[in-house]
C-alpha cells in the first residue's frame, strides 16, 4: 500500500462479523477491487483540534494523487486530468472551509447539495461551467 502521499486503497468488504475491512482486505491487490483515496492534513480547526480530509472513489492511484496535488496547490495541477468531478470538488471546498459562520455554512451546504451538485456534480471539474450554470440558473 502506497501511503507516501496519503494515498491508499480500500474497499467495502466486511469481515465475518460485519465490520468493514477497509484497507486490510486481502483482495485489494486485485485489479478493479476497491478504489483509491487520499488523505491530507488540514489546518487546525477553530477549536485547535487536528483535522484530516479524506476523499476517495478514484479509479487509479494516479487520479487520486492528481486530485490530492490539486487540492494542495490548485495553481499547479490540471483538475480535468485527475477526473475530479464538480461534486467532489464542491465537497472538498465545503470540507476545507474554516469560515464563515456556521449558519452561513449551512446555507452553503444547502445550495451545494440541492442545486449545484444535482446540476453540475457529474461534470469534470476542468470542464467549462457555462452550460451547466445555464441549466441551473433561474430564467
Ligand atoms: Zn475487499
């Protein structure tokens, strides 16, 4: 398992008593079994507690690494090559906010969940947003 960049593979298999095997599944070496994830350390939260962001569902190690690299420095990467969907990017954006106030964040989450992801979520993050925005904009 390559964890040098916070990259790892996991699946949804369960053990004999129904607990998730996660990264300890013996079948993870099989092609097409499970998916790739990345984990990054975030700035400490307002309460001083450690925060990590984990995202997955990537079909390859390279795709997960590119998404992770893009998250760490958006000026370097090309998000379209990482196959980051707009839904994944919006969730990352929400998860990495330290502000504004919680009531405003609830409104942001509502808009992302109910308007942006249904209309734009399946699009590649690097694709032109114009068409999708026209679809979800009020007329
Ligand atoms: Zn498995």
